[in-house]
C-alpha cells in the first residue's frame, strides 16, 4: 500500500523546502547582518512567501470564475509581501533568499484535482502564512519589522477569510483567539 500524502504534510514539505533555500549548513558569511537583527527570520519568511507565490499560481489554475480572480489577486499580494520582507533583509545588510523555479515547489504540493482540493490547500497555506507573521510579531526585534509583519498578518487573515467564503464556509469559522486562559 502506497502512503497517502496529506495536504498538511505537503505544505510542511513546501515550507521545509522554502526554509532550506536559506542556506542550510553553509558557514556564516564574513560580513552581513548582525546576530539578533531579525534578518534570519525575515529571510525565512521571504522563502515561505516564494513558496506561497508558486502555490497560488497552482491554486489559480484549478479554480474557476471568481475564485480564479481572487487567486490572482492574492498571488500578487504575496509577490508584494516577499518584496517588502526582502527589502527589510537588505536594509539589515543581508541577502534575501532567491525564488526557486516553480517546479521545485510544485512537486511538494498536494494533487489539486478539484476546486475543493485547491481551496483546502489554500486554507492550509494561508493559515501557515498567518502563523509565520504572527510569530514574527513575537520575535522580530525592530518596530519597523514588527509593523510590516502586523500589516501583512492582517492581509493574510483577510485572504484566509476569502478562501473560507469561496469554500462556502463562514469567513471566520472560529474566533482568532490566542494566548492561554
């Protein structure tokens, strides 16, 4: 029996590939951003955004009508998000990760045989992006970095709401509550 690849596992694989594009076991550069500057986390987010750009292109190929239009709009925002985060990395003296060919990302995506498959993948992707930016709010050391992360986290949450509506679900099927009770 062949093991089944779940959407979550595929998205996790795409995130791992994105993070691997940050350099992995390479020795640290002689010059560049100082330790604790946030450049490493920002670079990881850029790599994840590159995977999201490829994912939204694949999702958009499966969706039809209004959904396809939204997929194009969301993909364009992901491009802008990647550019904004990459600019922050460069401001710190770092070199943001480069985008890989779409095929390298796509081989890790789940099969998108229907609109329902595409919307499930889109939901998982947007949830992962929201979590990444919220984590950035907690860990990024600079107010400008946190401000950018907050802006983009809010936009990602809006995109997640659009995905839910396209799937025929409530825009926010559960409250956005974090923390301990």
